[in-house]
C-alpha cells in the first residue's frame, strides 16, 4: 500500500477555495469532498456500489460504535473494515469524541481517558487516546482521528480551556501511539467559541506535524455566523499543505461556506438522516414530503437533478411511499440527497478549477431565494 499524501492543486488564498488531492492507500480523493456517513459500516439504505456510483470517493465510519458492535476484533479478523463492508475506496473513522460529547450522562472523563457505559447494554469500557489509535489501525482504515473532548455550547470558559488542553495532550499521546505510518492520523482543533484559543490550539497542533487537521466542536448549538467566524479564525493557522476537515457540519450552505473558507473535507448525517424523515435537498432549498400539497404533485423532487429518483418518480409517489412507511421511500430519498450533495461538491470543484467559485456561490443563493 502507498502512503498518505496531500497535494495542493490550486489555491485562491490563505482561507479561500482550493483544490487538492488526498492520496490514500485505497485511492485518490479529489477535494473539496463530502464523506457519506457509514457509522456502523453502512450508509443506511444503500449498498456500497450504489454509494460509489453516486460519486462518493470516501466514506466515514465510527470507531466508538464499531467497537461496541460487532467489535473491532471481529472486523479485523475478517479482513478490516473495507473488506467487512465491501467498500474498496478510502475510509476515515471518527474517534468517538462526538459520542463522548453527546452521551455525557454515560461517561467520566479523566486525563488518562474516558470511562463510559455502553448506551446499548450498560457495559463499562475505558478508552484512552492510545487505545483509540490501536482500534483504528486494527480496522485498517486510511485516515484515523485522534481522541478529543468536544465542549458543549454554551460552556464556562474554564471547561473550554480544560477540554482544549486535554485534546492537545491526547493528540500528543495519539501521535506517539501511531504505528502504521502509511495511514494518516488527523489532529482535531478545539477551543470552543473563543477565537484566540482556537488559534492557539491550531498553532500548537501544527507544531506536532500531523498529516491533516480537523476543526471540531462546531455546530453544537451556536448560530451560523459564530460557526463561520471560528472557521475563519482557525484556518489561517493550519498548514497550507495539509488537508482541513470540518467535522459534522453538512447543510448545503455549510458546504458552500466551508469551501469558501478553505475547507477540504466534510461529513454529516444530514442528507441520509433527513431523507428518512421525508426531507429532500434540492437546488431551490428543501422539499418536505410531509406537507400535504405534495400529495398531488407530479413534478420530480428537483427539475434540475439527474439522479435516478428524480428521473423516475414524482413528488406525489414519493410522498405516498413515505406516508405509507415503505422502505423504498427511504432508499429513494437517500439516493437523491446523496446525489445532490456529491454533485454539489463536484460542481464546486469545477468552479474552483475555472476560477468561477464566486459566481457559483452567488448562483447557489439566488436559486434558493
């Protein structure tokens, strides 16, 4: 297997749109890129071949959830996560830091690591930064994330400071534990909603020379303008020749604004989860199939979309399936939403390559008015 490498192809400025290539052991990812979420080793309702056919270059799994079931040891024995789930492309695994945040009643955080009770059966487990790296290496993924602590919002400054310092300490320990150097290990920048602390954290982690850097702890309840301000404060402090990953943010406008600020990699459950809730993302905004007027609407979800769903089915039929709780509804809506997201990223890459991103961004918002 070849080693991980990031190549910057075109840059429009320090914190501006850019094109890149992530060369991983399982293939090349052209950035900026969106990663469909396969938390348990599956993108819900879709086969790996379908996800690849929609244009996905890389997917995201979650080591916390896979650790609980079916177990990393089993997956490793069966050939690693890619072989286990029949996905031949690159894989990034989240370390479980967000689960530490979201499952607060079930865990205790110390400098050594995290003691938690499984949300499935109450069993007690203890994860350290070293253990999380070991688990991800056993899964044989292409990009691994350091264990981090994500502070909530709002949060007392003392707690934010402690979480930021602990994330840095854990990053150093993760780096020391990292054995499979042909695979990448990304550090995570925390710092709450305090620009100076995010800049300080980014500068400190930059000195450790990780293969890539992620922005964590965003979209946890703050308003969008504050989110974007934190991205703007952080990105200039990160190395230009390393990929930048915005964790867990994924409304269409988040992708556009993240790319505008120099972000290379995105993930979010929004397109797949909301598909199962009857919500489709379209060029003019959103279509909520729960709304009664769609019951007799013969139009496709999006007249500008060439996905399988839009080429074959009306809003009325899709609403009928959804209201009847037919599994096909979830598949067809997921198909459309992922196509929309992946096509949006492809069109942004094309616009950057042609020097037309500003026009693309303006048109994106004009269509949604």
